[in-house]
């Protein structure tokens, strides 16, 4: 059984490894049944899910900065800021624009492995930074 402090270290390390694009090291710290909520739809479970997540993200130069880490029991909450340049996000080309957004991750950690991750990020803020515009819809009556 991992201590709360050990779990906090694991959660921080996860984001550091994402910044460094160290996919196989991330696989080592996730359970074979790992599941992500709030990420790409229909992401496979486990290590295949980690690899697919990075495949869908594509080339990215990013840096995660951890702002807060709060833990209780086997759950760790991380609030972080990401600064990145990515080819495109949700189909919107970046044209080399830097994006900066916040995200919150909740990790369920058991036996030193991340079993499940819930992600909530400012994806709307990202697409607006890339030049997307919101237009009101029309009502069909």
C-alpha cells in the first residue's frame, strides 16, 4: 500500500514524464487496466490507451507546471498549467501559436500505479487561442 506522500510523488512524476514525452515510462507507472475520463473518446484501456493518447496528441512541445497537489486516501488531485506548441488541437491548426491552459487531474492510485485518471482542462480556451470563433446557432422551428 502506498502512502499519501508516495501517491503525490507519482502524480507529479506523471506530468513530468508527459512533458518529457516519455511514453514507456508513463506506461510503467500506470496499471494494465488504466482508464482515462475526459480525454479522447474510446481510448483503449491500459498501456495501449497511454500510447494511443500520445498518438492522437501528435507532435507537441509542452511543459506542465504543477500548481497544487491535494491527496486523500488513494486519490490525488493535481491542478496544473500547460504551455505548449502543438501542430493542431481538435482539428484546428496552431500555426506555431503557443497555447497556455489549465487542467485538473484526479488520479486513483493503487499499489504504486495510476489505475484511473479524470481530466478536466480548459479545451475551449485552447481553441480560442488558436483563433476559433464561437457563433450562435440558429433555432430550427
